[in-house]
C-alpha cells in the first residue's frame, strides 16, 4: 500500500533535484527525474524502498515535495521512512 507525505526543501526545485540525485546515488540508489517529478529507489539491509516525488507549485522560498512511497520493508514504519527520506531530500 502506498503512503504519501510532504517535505519542505529550503531551495528551488532545480536545487532539490541536484541534491536528491547526489544523496541517493551516493548511497547506491537510483534517482530519475527533473524539476517537476520523478522516482527513486534505495536498497536497505532489510529490503528496498521505492517511491515517486512531485514538485508542488509554490510561491515561497521553499519548495514543497510530495513524496509517495510505493514499496518499503514491511517491518519499517512509514514514519521512519519519512525521517530518512527527508535527510536525502
């Protein structure tokens, strides 16, 4: 079952893409997307985490990212996934 949450990124959508791409690839994951939407996947010791993101139109200095987790290890709560993903983004 998919779970969704929002992340506030302190920069532009383009900066988000650069930072997220670098962070996820550094951890051995895959990041594909642009300043509008994309997907990502990461392998963990207990299973894969996969998801999508979409940039929410915003007029402020922060960029709101809508994240949907489409696959996660069954034993890991979505709150922990959100905490870790927020660090990448």
